[in-house]
């Protein structure tokens, strides 16, 4: 995969456009976004130090900010991080940093690591390596959460991408090529998702205890606990 495709979002979606992606008018998409955050919120106890990989401008961290001790969000896009610092200026327990997720050196630093809303795909690279980097960042007993789309959510996901196309955020959707969980646009954008079998393989390869949970018929979570 060439560098241009690898960093598509960083190059083609500035922070304002990324904000528009999540400013959706589709009720089912808003429900999906809320349910993912709620799934994590209910599993925080208030004392954790949390890392989010692929945090963008901090949309998820803002929603979680009252439910853990501290948060660090990292993203490769300098524009998103700068926008996020203003967006989160009233949340002193949330810090955003420009970092490449595939080059993190954190060791036993965070209680919880988050990589949500198909982040394993959006960040490109080798997903298992990113999972191992996340596991290294937590101590024994720490948890890492990864989510992808449920196969049951495909038609809603297509509708969301069509909305982004209509807003001018992405190139025209290739309706013939977009299928089987893979979004393809005519400008070269391609977004994949992972199946439950993929998550089972990742969980087994992690060497840690893991579970897989479907949420709201829209998300599939891989939850890894370091032992």
C-alpha cells in the first residue's frame, strides 16, 4: 500500500471535514456512534488512564472525559490535533498528541487502550502489529478495545458513505465495487472491515485472554485483557 493511500484521511479530510463526517443527519448512524461510546463508558470506573489510538479531533474522548482519570489521544493528522486542542480546551484531563500509531513506544503506561470505529482498518498497516503495540502499552490486568462494523450494519454504512460523498468529503462511491464489507470510491479510497473470524484470529495471536462482543447490531468489539 503506497503512502498516499495509507494516509488518505490525513491528507484529504482536514479537521473541519472530519468534523462533518460525524455531524451526520442519519439517525441510525448517530445511534451507532453513541452505542460504541456507551459500551466503553459503562466499562470505565473513573480511575483509569486511557489512551485512544486514532483519536482524530477527540470526539470520543470528549464524551468519555468524565468517566476516567486521564486521557491521551494520538493521531497522525496535525490538523486534527490542532482542531482538537481547541475543541477540548475545557477538558483539562484530555491531552492530544501527533503520533504515528505504528511507532508508539508506550510500555505499561495506560490502564485502557481504545481503537474504535474501525480504527484498525482506518490506520492501515498490519492490524496484528497495532494490537501488539496496544497490549504493550497496558500492564497486567489492563484492557484494549478494538471495534469494527457488524456485517448487519452494511446498508447503514453505505448510506453514511453516500452522505459523505454528497457533502463533498469523499469521491464518488463505486457502487459496483463497494460490496462484502469493502467501501470503494472512484478517487481511489478503499475502506475494509474485519469479520468475527478475523477478530478470533487476532485474539488468538495476541496471546492474551480475549472476548468478542456484538453491540447494537452495528459494532463488533474485540476486547483483550493482558494477563
